[in-house]
């Protein structure tokens, strides 16, 4: 076997009757997965695409999306996974897009879309002459992911065959292989995290389950006895809310991995009560994959702790002038672009530059990384990275969303009050169901947080693709809504 994809094809032949991918309303076995890959590969080969041309995939159904990704790999064509609500996809320069019925609406008129229909997956077609044989070298780019854009414009990050293999075998496979039955993936396939962990699940011969809504995830965990789940911080909060409200009995669930925005004490404690005890943070980036990992127990004991930096990752803390800072000094968190993980900048230049992750924090002498906040959010949350003073905004926001039944909520710091007066916190809320600022202040004081709360009703909370709140936009929306709400 030459690469991770060969292991998946091996499983399609040797455990053909075992379920490979499951959604709430459908499932495919490993044998069906192999047949789907070959059928789609033949359809794509008939499009006469030039070797090495990246092909984008814009298909909502994650089962079909993954099959198309593997079909492109089978042909030696790099894939670029997109999502319909992804910011800026209509401006991307894409030579070809494999799209579903909604793709043209998302991309705009005149884009080069090949319509992916049901026949691609169900009907056999003859193999064209001179069908490509796949990638010939482990250094070839096989997959491209877009960063979330939370630090600015979304960047393309290219991944080699060997690079994805290292992530699969060295960082994910051991944990996934230890699960007994099935793995739930809530992260979108457009993310590096979602795509790579999905590949690792199928390499391990486990059952990969997809859910994108929290209530759907809870139902599937109960129905299919899922024991391992992967999700973003925002999804963890949403699933915990549903499990708490529905009193779900998720006895099969043993392990949760989550990553994205920083967790809070309120979230970690609630997840341990309503989901499972073994909750773990995976701090990472599209450019490098996994950077650090931590257990909920460690994060509860050390505020701001994001994890132990994994071996082989080059992480540094820098000041505003680009100078590397010393141990325990706060600054911008940067990594070397693709040094350890086989992610290649599109120009494939070496040596690679330092890439700013958009977070502020510090690294201690034991190689543990701590977060203050996102650099773009510090003004809105009131965090003070010079003194490592963490903002209470995230804790307050998660507590409110776990304790009150509302559609959405997010917080920012209000103006600083007089010395000795509580910090003002402005909370934008959507779908207010009996939330009271006074009652919430009482609840927070019982948790050791003294602040003055103002609740402002909004039509929506500005969020990015991965669910992270855009707090600059949120503060602007709150200020605009205040006069309408009679606020000063």
C-alpha cells in the first residue's frame, strides 16, 4: 500500500458489507463506497480535465461530497471542498466545479459547473480509454482547503499526498482506531479538520457518521450507538444545549474532540454532565493541522490553556514588530507554514514563512500554549493581553446560552465604568424567551462573575463559516440597535 487512499480502497474490498458512511436517512457500505468512487471517477474522466487541474466540489450531501473527493484522488486530480454558505466562493478562480442543484445559485451566473446528478452514483458507465492512474509522487498536491477567513481573506492551503497521510497516521488514526464502533463528524468537509478526520475514520475501517444540526447529532448518537464525536466549539455548545433540554441518554458516547473558538468553564462542565466525561480540545489550523491538545480537566484547572504543543510543530510567539518573544511573554501566535505536516503553499516555496493564526497568547517553559483571545476580538471583549487578563465575555455568553432557551446570543464588553463599579457586558440576543438581565446577573454572581448586563435584541448574530462570532460586527449591530431599544 502506497498511501492512505490505498487503505480505504483495501477496506472497500475486504470489509465490503460493513457500513462505511451513515447519515440520518441513508447509509452506504464499504463495498458501495468503492463502487461509488469508481462510477464517479469514470464520469469525471469523461470530462477530459488536464492533469493537475484542481477541481472544486460544491455538493451539500457530505456522503456524495466525500465520494467525489476520493474519485478525484483516484484520477490524480486535486480536490477543493467548498460549502454553499462559504464567504467569497463566488469570486474564486475555479477552472471546474462539480456541483449539485444549488451550486449555480451559490456561485453566480457563468461559472464552469458540471452538474452532479443521481446517475453519477447509481449507474455504471464504461471506463474511458487511457483513464488516469492517480498520483505518481507523494509530494503532489491532492487536496486544497480554504482557511475560515476569520483572520481576513480566506487563504488556499494545499496538501500533498504524503502530508495528508502523516496527519491521518500520526495524529488521528490511533485515537480513532481505539473507538469501538463509529465516529460522528460535524465539521464541514471544506475544513482541513473535517476532511482529514473523515479520511482517518475510513482508513481505520470504522463507520463515519455525518450530522450538521445539533438535534440530528443527538438522535444519531442514540440511534447508532456512536461512541466518538468530533465537532467545533460552537457545535459542542449547541449539542450540549439540545442534550440538556431533551434529557437525552447518550450512554454510548465515550469521547469528544472539539476545536475552534476557546471553550469556557460553563461549557466544559455542561458537556461533562450531558454528553460524556472524556472531552478533549484540539487546537489547530488549516496550514498545520493539529497544533496542541488538552483535556477538559486540564483546561478547567488552568484558565486560558489551549493544550500541549504536539511534537514536530514549530510554534512561536511574536511581538507587533515581528520579533520572537521569550517564554511566558504574550504576543501573536504564529506557526511555520506546513513545516511538519506536508501542507504546501501553492507556490511550494521553501523555506516557508511564519503564518499568523490570528490569536494572542503565550507559551510556557513546558511547551504548553495559552490563549488570551483572538486578536480581532480583544477590543470588543475587553481582554488585556499585556496582563493576561482574560475577558469574562465568553464565559458569560456560554452561560446564558446554556441556561436560557433562545435562538442565539453573543456578548461584547461595554464601556469601562468608574473604578469599583461592575464591568458592563452587552449581549445581543435572538429569540428572547424570558431572559432577564437582573436574573442573569444574579446567576453570574453565584458563579463568581460580577458585571452589569444589558440585553439587546437583534435579528441575527454575525458569525463566520465555522460558527465563530464576528465581534467587531456584533458590537456595531448592538450599537445600532440600542437607540431602537431605548438604551443609552
